[in-house]
């Protein structure tokens, strides 16, 4: 069973989770990822429905609302989100990161198929 | 039987765990109110209260389970610890690292991923302390001349898989994982699913240990059903994590496989505890009144959680429940309803065995009040989260604010019942903490040889 677990893990690491249509993360987006972690944004926000429930899911915030909208929220805060007083380079990096995340897929899934036995196949799944 | 340092350190782990639970509940209540009133306690933002709450409650689960193992091996299984000083070292590493992590959270110094938000370098002492624990554990149980009961296997497996999955949780530090958002998020949740499975191994092993001791029937821990639970639990730990990531783009076979293996282990644990309760004599129920009632509660919560778990494990239903408060209800039902009830049963089993009846007062009225308050408020808390989750899941508008407004009544019930839940648990914690302190006391308790005196 342990050998099966090792093989299974290796397969999950390499072939079941690739996103072939996506460019590797850019340096500015990587910096934004770092900012996202340093301010613990995931405590309130989600990617793909995973994270906190205080604020909205951010997976597709760029394509749905646009980078200007996202920038304004980050820079000023809102009734539910304090102004973290991020610097301009930090905000730009965050926008880059959110743009990168947006390209990985859509959430909630828009095009999917439910099989008769209950599983779901999504348009964004790697084939 | 001679007592050793392990006995004392086991109780210290349990007491530290109780303190962590008490503090964790407080931060949970603060966070719950910040959910409704975001301006509440701005000095301690939700980005801090959430990790403080989660980390302290998880610390309680690990500390109480580890404390039980350090206590039961020498005191109840006739296996003195191979390396008593390492157990003390383990305790201090855990305590100091824990305090540094809490200070980082309060000071707003993050850098890690969800649930492990502290700066990644602090994972090193945690990892090393588990290596020490593992070596000590396996060297100790190796001395057993009999075939291992199932709880020895479960505890050992829990330790080994903690090390594997904790390491896996830090694969994001390697560019190959970090550079691919989908791969990284799936590997992260794969590790969390298995990490939960590893602490379930420690906790369910404790449940079977306590159940077998209360019934004075070692067969409970050597039955085919118990070993079935072990293998099914291990299978779930390894392969049953993907219900967390059904909606993340990934190969369909990963979802289908997880769907097939999900949640079967709870069914067997429920069956074991159900059969065990039916087998008890009246005097055993009365003798271990407090431990019995917490195991009884765990059994009830297993069935409630099982129904919810089975529903959210069906990918088609998961489309509605994923990313909603139903997931939180499932997590709360598991960590409070099942894990905490089992670990409190373990704590009260130790108290019953180590203190005379005149001191622990048998079925204490205050513990009973705390027990009832905890379980009733948890039921309301759980239901409020399910209602809020359904409201969010079926909301089809675009406005997050509007959705939050529509579920506000349910969140209000959730926050108020959270206070009752905290108060109920505090009553239980206070009594357990105080009585465990008597076990450690250098002053002899009437009619009982304390551990300190035994050690001397």
C-alpha cells in the first residue's frame, strides 16, 4: 500500500495537475505571490473556493472586474477589508499575481458535465 | 508499576493542550464576530485571529493525543519510555516553537500557506520534534512482547505520516511546484487531507485504547473490525483527499478515485463505538462516567458528520457546497464533535484512573453542565453553518456583499452559539485542567499516590 501511495503521489505531482495552456509564472507575479502570503490574504479570500470566507473568491477577479477595480480595492480597502497600506510596487505585484491566477481556470466552473454516477468533468481539466 | 518521567510529561502535554483549546476557542469567538462586524477589534485583524484560532485548536488535538501516548505507554501498557528525556525535550520544543508562532501571528508576520501561515523556517523545529517523538515511540513499543494492538499501529502510522505529509505541505518551496498554480494548490490540499488523516490516526487510536480499557476488554483493540478500521483509515489517508479540490482543474480520475474511497472509515469507527457501548456493563458506565459520556458524544457526532461528509463527497453536490460554510460545518463537526470529544474522554479516563473518587467527584455536575452546553451549542453552531452554506451555495447573483447580507441571520446564530460553545468547553477545560494538576501535584492527594511521589 505504501508503494502504491508513492507511485500515486508521483503521478499527482507530475501528470494529473499540469496546466499546459499556461505560461510559467513571471517574476512580478511571483513577487505578488510573496505579498499575498506575507499579508495572509488567504485568511479572508479564496482561490478555487479554498481559503477564508470573509471576502470574495479571487480566482477570476481580474477577468470579471478588471485590474483597475482590483487595484482600487487593494489600495483603499472597503467596509469589510482594512487598508493594508501596501506600497505601489506591492499592489502592482499583487495585480500581476491575480492576473496569473485568473489564467489557470475558472471558478465556479462555467462549462462542466455531470456524469450519471456523480462525478464532474470541467472544461479546464487537463486532458 | 513504576512511574517515569513519561507519565508526568504526558500529563503536561495534556494540560498544555487544554490551555491551547481554551485560547483557541476565544480567538474563534472573536473571529466569528469579526465576520459579522468587520470593524470589531481592529487591533487584532481577522487575518490574525483566524490563524490563531486554527493553530491553537490543531495544537490541542496534537498535544492531547501525544500526551495520551506518552502517558499510556508507561502507565497503562507497562512499556516505560526508552528515552524519557527526549519526551521532555519534545515538550519544550513544542512549547517554545508554539509561542514563537503565536507571537508571529499577533505581530502580523506571515509567509507560509493557509493553516501553516507562520514563516516557513519555523517548520524545522516542529519537524525535528516529531522525529524525536517517532524514535522514542518506536523504540518503546518495540519492547512489547505481544503482537501489537491496533492502537499501537495507528499511533505509529500517525507519526510516520505526519512527517511525510508535513514535508509534502512544504513542497511549494520548490520552484517546480510553486511555478504551477494548479499543481501547487492540489499538492497543498493533498498534504492537508493526509495530515488530517495522520492526526485522525492518533485520535482514533486513542478512542480505541480508552474504549478497550473502560470495557476491560482488550479484544476491542484486536478485533477484525478494529484492524479493518486501521487499514481503511490508512487507505483514506493516502488516497481520500481530493474531495477538497474537486473544483480545481485536474485530471478526472483524481476526483473519481477520491470519490470512491471517501469517508468510509468514519462508518467503521462509528460501528466500533456503537458495538462497544452496547457491550458495557452498568458499573463500567458509572465508573468512567465522564470518559463514557464524551465517547458517547463522539459517536453521535460521527453519525452526523458522516451524513454531511458523504453528501459533500459526491462531486455533483460538491459543486454547490464547495467554498461555502458547509465545509466549515464539516471541519467543526470533525475537530470539535469527534476529535475533541474523544480527546476529552481520554483526559477524563486518565483523571478517573489517577485520582480517588473523592477528589474527581465521579460524574461531576459542572462537567455535566459543560458537556451538555458544549454539545447543544455545537449542534446549533453546526446547523447555522449548514444554513449559511446553503444560502451561499444557491446564491446566483454577482454581489458578495448581497450574498453575505442574505446569510447574515444564520451567521448571527453561528456567532452567538459560538459563545455558548466556548463557555461550555471552558467549564470542562477548567475542571480537567485543575484535576490533571492534582495528578501532577507533589502533595499527596488523599488515598492516592501521585505520579511525582511515584517518580521519586
